[in-house]
C-alpha cells in the first residue's frame, strides 16, 4: 500500500484540512489530483511555517512531519 503525498479530511466548517508531504511541495490549491481541480484559480501556498490557508476556499494546508 502506498501513501498519497496529499491527503484531505473534512473539518466542522466544511473546509478541508490537507496534509502535504515534503516530497509533494510546492503545495497548491486546488491540489492537482483532486476531483475539483478547477473549482477556483490555482494558487501556490507557502508552507514555511508548516501551514497555510487557501485565500479562495479556505482549505487549510499542513506540512506533514517526517
């Protein structure tokens, strides 16, 4: 079984919490492998602090720990 470099989970506000593996950087929203890849303009998110929110849809991206 292989793990996906980008995984998402729903939270209470219907926004996704998306875990991003270091080898899947740079992080973008919508993620390239998502079904709704064209829901809004693609934006690349800096994860220097380990997390970032998409300015369009509010999805929360977190860098996975090693």
